[in-house]
C-alpha cells in the first residue's frame, strides 16, 4: 500500500500514480467533499469485485459511478430527461447523485442487475483530478466496512482498510461529512432516496416538485420492494446501543435525556450549547450548528465505542434543511431506537 499526503501539499501531479493503480485494476482510498471513497475502474469487473470483498458489502447493493465531466454521463446513461439534465447542471459538481437509465456497457456488478445506474460528479479537487486522470468513471462506495460509519478522515478508516487497498490519498477532513443526496426522477418528479447536503428546499427551488422516499425514516419490511437497495442494510451503527431523543422544545429534550442518564450507565452526544446541561461525566459535544454536526457525525459515531458505557443517548435536530440528512443517519445509527416528545 502506498500513502500520498495531500493535506497541505497541493502537488496534484502525484495523483497520476494513484490513477495508474486504478488503471491497473487496483483500489484507491480517496477524499471527496462528502466522505472518503474506495474506488476502482468503473469498467473493471475484477477490480469492482475487490471493492465488495474489502467492504464485505452485499452484492445486491449497487455502486455509484463518479465522473469528472458531464459528457461522461452520456457514455453510461440513456434517455436522459430535461428534468434530470437540469438537476445535473444545477448540482454538479457537488454532493448530488442521480439514478439514470443505464447503458449496456455498465457492468452488472455496478448496478446489481438493475436497469439504472447511479452517477455523481464530485467537486473535491483531488477526486476530480483522480477521475480525470483515470479517464473513465470510477466506481466508489463510501470507505468503510459495510454497516460501519462512513470514513470522513483517513485516521478513522486506516486500520480497517489499509490492507485492502493499493493506494491511500489523504486529503484531510471531508468538507461536508455526510454522503451525497441520492435522487431518482419518476414521472418527472424528483424523489429523494437518501437525503444529503442538497436539500428538499434546494431541489424545490430548481424543479418546483420533490418527494421523499418513504423509507428515509422507516424500517424495510422483509420482501418489500424498494427503490434503493442500500436502504435495507444496517448502517452507521456503533457497537454500543444508541438511542436518539428529540423535542422541538430544547428544555423538554434535556429533561428527558437527564432522566435516561439517571437510570443508565450512559454517554450523551449533544450540541455545544447543551453540553453543561447534563448530569453526566461522559459528554461528547458534536458541534455548534447543523453544518458542524454533519462534519463530525461519523467521527462521533466511531468515538462512542471508545467509552465504556451501556447506552449512548444522542440529541436529535429539527428536520429542515440538512437536518433531514442528519436525522436520517442518526436514526439508522440508533437502529430506529427513537423517542420524539
Ligand atoms: O457521497 C457519496 O455518495 C459517497 C462518495 C464516496 O461519493 N458514496 C457513497 O456510496 O455513499 P455508497 O455505495 O456508500 O452509497 C450509495 C447508495 C446506496 O444506498 C445504494 O443502494 C444507492 O446509492 N444506489 C446505487 N445505485 C443505485 C441504483 N441504481 N438505484 C438506486 N439506488 C442506488
Ligand atoms: Mg455507504
């Protein structure tokens, strides 16, 4: 495994070596503006198999193809509608993934046999340069063992992935910290399958319509038909049992959590302004606002397991703007163990 430190050094010429590793069928850990990706050539079935193996990812969970130039979309997708094009033009490059009708050249292993393919154009400079140098789309899921919190810095994922990749590009902390918004357009209506930095409000402004997939906050029943296969798997979960508590009324939320603290050997994850309100010695302050919470969320979920407690009690946030993405990740990290009062 080779390590390339681009945290301070902006010598992007070195990225060529990593792109050569991908062209030769290797795997590369690389930063994006959302989370780190574990990437392989989007046309190399053997290399893509290695991604599934490295992550122990279920083969029926499809991957995103990452592009650096809008023209590449036409190599992999077809029958693109005006609304799809408008979304891509507005939100690319950036934390936005769109599900399009696939072309036959896209390997089945990427799409898990579906007739659609997920496409994203990242804005992160290192990701952009890497994809450009490779010259074909890069297949990349989030860099983490399946079910674990996504990686937003190299330190968090180095141990679990270092022996499984050929190249690691360290770009420091990811700017946003939560995975991209995933959207599928059906009958001209954009449906959000996974909320992210591009919000309901952002899409409404551009298209005038948007819907949320019903599974964003719901457990998938056995044998239920779903739009996004990733939804049905356990996600982001620390090993410690977690509970999410939320009330619009901050005092009510604090009181409820203080009651839970009384009866449990616990830890509290809260926003900065509440950190002195809890009767506990185990407190993790996760950030001052939703933007900071996004940036710290996966790091914090990993940190929970370093405490010797039986329960982690996590404060919720309101679901407006990027609050929807935060609550979606937290609810799943808590395995739907959620109290709203
Ligand atoms: O921000 C991101 O999107 C990061 C960075 C690395 O780009 N990637 C990422 O990939 O989060 P992954 O594989 O962890 O999540 C991709 C999600 C999964 O929930 C998957 O089921 C869904 O996108 N997906 C992929 N292809 C799909 C398709 N054809 N139809 C529906 N959902 C799809
Ligand atoms: Mg993932």
